[in-house]
C-alpha cells in the first residue's frame, strides 16, 4: 500500500493508500505545468520550479515495479541540500 510523506511549510503529514493520495493529488492539478521530471539525489523524481525557484521535490521508492512510497519535500532547507538534475 502506498505511503506518502510530505514536509511542507514546517508541517509533516502522512497519507496512506493510493486512492486517498489520488483524490488529494487532483486538487493540485493546476500546478502540473510547473512539474518536471528530474534526478533527485541520483534517483528518479519530480520537481516543481516556478520561475526558476524550486518549491517542491518528489522522490519515489519502488518495490516490484510499483511505487510504494512518495516523499514530497517542500522545506526550503531540505530543498537546498538536494542534488537536482532536470531530465531533458
């Protein structure tokens, strides 16, 4: 079962279940234009950077070809420590 951990604006949240995550993710659909595939610390991820400012990074944990964990990083201090390479 999917676990999503988010660290945004100093608040940490955890969501369990793919269906629960999908319902919540739909509400952020308007931000999709700013999302880009990237390598985050050398692994497949997504980043959200509006006007060149990194505001979110998503990292994924895979098991048996399925995503089992997503970490949403929004804390500015943590974002500053990430190594990010945008996919071409």
